[in-house]
């Protein structure tokens, strides 16, 4: 049995909670510890995902162990919410896994909290030379590389191909504007009698793309708001007007959104399109029998793109791992080994290593191929991604949707809701 690491920050209650959570997680393998056993270095590697991702990852890990016979990797995985809870418990107890999968919104929180290793200290074990500089920079906090992206995704307008054709519309072109998108929503609604798409007013992601098209940002480099109440009022006035026209979904539908494609107006057959990230859009295949297509997100009225390639997820190493070099070597393998890349495919998004991305392209099938082809249409036409958002952004996403609900139910004007959001956001970011 591997011995457990002991750390000054260990808390018995947090440790007990972490062990209890591990017991209920699907796919826990091996003991929840790391160190050295029988002359082998033992690492813990955890991630979230579905059984397909888990099976592919486990196969890749076994290949790593074969190529690195002195290292044994203990793996575990869970669904996102359970994973997030367990990782938070482990981090609070000073027992973070050696190698961990991270979401965009986790990086600032864990880097600032001293949980993550500055990977620049392991340059000999981790090669990032073939990573896009803009994507790589998203894993930095205060100019230190705390995480590296595993795959990339981008937002898309996913639409019901037949309803779009029935409305007499051509496929959207790259570089179309928000005004053109709004006209398309009106046209689809007029021809089909149903909203053209989901009301995007409730989506912080859609607002960020609109905002970037205005030359602004969601957050500044020093982790403060990059916009003001006037900007948010203009956005919510724009989307609320479309809702009142019936061009986008009504309040009763958008307030039921829960993050699943099944509960979107498009997924329920009550609208012709949705704004979503490209990888999750695969869920619409089973819900829209007439077929779906992917289109680029609208740009600013002067053509400024707001859309960007975003890391789908990251890998990080625990700051107090007993084996930082071996941990970094595992990260390097998962991101740069060509055999591993063929095993993993696009299970975590299209690879960020540029040469590997081309290597696996010919073998991509079904919706993985659809995503690859879609990303190719905007390749070289987007601005670099923003840095990872501050840790308070997770709470602010909920606040953003809640305040827009007040607008869509006509309990607040766009101006009143925008001012309310700005006040709460500034307080959250100061905390």
C-alpha cells in the first residue's frame, strides 16, 4: 500500500471527508495516497468526466506506466460537481492529488491559495514549445504558469439545419455581426412561429463575446470588472428587446436553463438555435432529428471578433507533491505523446499541441470531426483568449443570470438590473 503524504496543513476532518467522498466516486482506483512503494514512485492523478473519457484516460495512463516503469499512477474520476467538491476538500486539507484536472475558473482560486506548483520550475520535464502562446498564457496567474491547457474549444451558434433552411436563410458566415444575428432570429421566428434562439441575455459567456466585440473585456488584468453599468445596460436592452418581439425565447424557458442541452429551448424543440460551447453541442444530435450545424459567433458591428479559443480544461501539479518532476512528466506525456493523443482523441477537446492536432485529424470521426472542421473555419481569425477569470467569477455567473431574470420577468429595467449587478460584482471581487 502506498504511504500517505503528511503535511503541516493536514486537517483530520477534511481528510475524513475526502476519504468518504472518494468512496462514492465512480472509478476510484487504488489507495488515496502517494509516495514510493517497492522502489516505485506513486502518483495520484484525478479528473472529471464520463465513462468514455475515463476508459481512454486509463488506457493512456497504462501506456505511460509502461514507458516509465519506475512510476505507478493511481487514478480516480467523477462527474464534475462531485469532482469539484472532492478537490476543494482535498485542497483545504493540504492533500491535493499530485496531478489534477482543472477548470478555467479554478486556476486563480487554487494558484492564489498555494495549491498549485509553478510549472516553470519543471521545464526539463514539461515541454510546451508547440502550444499556442495565447492558450498557454491562460494558465498563468501573476506571470507564473500554474496550469497548462489540455484541449481547446470555442463558442458556437448551434442551429437546427432544417428550420434554418425553411426560413430561407443562408448558413451564417464567419464575421457576421450581432445585428445580422438579431435579424436572423427575427426571420426564423416570423417563418416558423417559434423563437429563433435562446435569449442570450442570461449568459455571461455570450455577454463576454459581445463585450469583446466592443473592444472591452469581462475582467481587467488586475482581476477587476472590465466594463460598467452602461455596457451591461446596452446588452440587456438589446436582448430584452428581442425577447419582447418574440425573436428569442421567453422568460419561462430561459429561467429553466440548468446547464444541460436537454433543457434548452433548442433541445426541447421550442427554438431553432442556441449559443453554446462546441463540445457540449454534441448533445443536440440526439435531440434534433433533422440535424444540426455549427456557425461562428457574431462579431462587433465593425467586424471585431469577440469569440476566442478557450482551453476546455487544464492540468496542474500540486505545489507540495513529493514528486514534482515525475508529476510534470505525466502532464507532458498526456499532452505531447503521439500514442497517447491517438488514444485520447478529442475526449477533452481538440488538442492544443499544434503538431499532434494535425496528427489525429485524419482519425477523428462523427462529432469530433464536426468540431475540428468548425474550428478550422475560424482558425487565425480570432483574438487571443483572456486570462483565467478571478475566483469570484463562479459566483458572479449565478448573479448575472439571476439579475437578468428580473429583466426578463419585467421586475427590473435593464438599467436597474445592470446597476445592481455591478454593485454586487465589485463587492464579490473585493472579498
